C-alpha cells in the first residue's frame, strides 16, 4: 500500500537546512526549535528555496516530503505523496493515550515541543482512511482546527465520524491556528483536554 521513498534524501535535505542560515532563520521565525529541526529531520532545498518536512507511514516508512516556500505560501509535495493515507507524526505518537489533531505539520511540531502528542492531517480535507487511523490508535481525540471555514468543515466531519471519542478545542478569534500562539497558551490546551475527558 505504501511506497518507500529513498531515506538518504532526508539526511541530505536535513544537512542543508542545518547549514543554511536562511532555513534556520525561517524555522526560528515559526517558533520551531533546533531540537525539533533535528528530531523531525526538517530540511531545506536550496534549489527550490523550500523547507522540507518528511512524511512517514504509521510504521515509520518514509513516504516523501511536504515542501513549503521560504518566501510566500507556496506548497509543493513529493509527486505521489499519499497525504490522505497517513497522518504526520503518527509513527512517533501512536502509543499515546490521547492525541491532538491539527491541520499543519508545523502545528503538530509546536504541540510536540510543548509536550503534547499531536498528528497533522496535512490539510483541512480529512480522508476516511485518516479517520480510520485515528479510530485504530486513539480513544481520546482532541481536534484543534484552524479558525476558518475549512477548519470548521474539518471539525464537522470529524464530529460525525468520531462522535464519543472526540473533543473540540475552539481557538480564540485572535488566533488563526496553533502557530499564532506562544508556548504558555499552547500548554494551556492540556487543561481543556483534561476537563473534556474527565
């Protein structure tokens, strides 16, 4: 079902990121720490001027990359990347008791930095396959969708399919997504989760 991508590409792109002041400055600007750059093997393609995020299968097989331009908001994924057949970071957190579900890989990384296990759907369109993965691995699921119409539609679909397992965190109107919040505000999400499942 999954096709493995050449693993040495991860190390090459990661090495390029660590050596690039431009790439590291971008990560810092998104509140991504150097420890996370190393943990998630975040990379940089100088040729395309894009940062790269490795995406794995639930078992940890490399499936390809999500790429995002350093300037602007252009996205370019590895051709054939099966985004709808996995969840970003699931391979690292599938044994967690509970899980946060967000749209963006960077939002999942920010949550991880604050000690909260998270997966990303890599967009607001959640596939039935992704929903089945959430059902398979987690009983307590908290969705933190982006504060826009697409995020609202994502919550609606997850509510329909996951009903009793799902809690929803609505972000304050001043935040578009997790990326707009500081670490203290992100950590405060845990208390909301504890109340929702108690």
